[in-house]
């Protein structure tokens, strides 16, 4: 699972570059950003939550969820939070509830 988590982290860092390095990337549109990639977060994130839940301690699980959803898909927060809680361990659920 650690290898799968590493692969997710690499992909997410690439998305970050779209948003953070606009002056060093070429776009053929008025405005560039990770939104142009067209990711279906409802299908991707449950897989990431499953991997993250078995590879992260409770504090990291909650922090990574919050950071990621705030940056990329805050408009789906409630839906994704339900999914993240579904696959979380009991201690991860408790940590997230306390935030």
C-alpha cells in the first residue's frame, strides 16, 4: 500500500504544479489550473482514502483530508467527508471529529 500511496502523492504534486507554477507552464487558454485536468473526484478520492487510512496515523489522515479537500474540491466536502469517515479507522474518525 505504501507504493500506491506514493503514486497518489506524485500525481497530487503534479496537480499542485498546475496551480502553483503558472508562470512556468504553457496553457492554451486564458486561465490555467488543475481544474483543466477534469478529474472526477467522486471516483478517485475513495481509492485514496482507502490507501491513506491504512498508511497514515489519525492526525495525518485528518490533516491530509482537510488540506486536499480545501484545495481541490471543497464544494463536495460533505459528500467526501462521509466517504473518508466510512473507510477511516475508529481512531482516525475520532481525530477528524475533534477538528
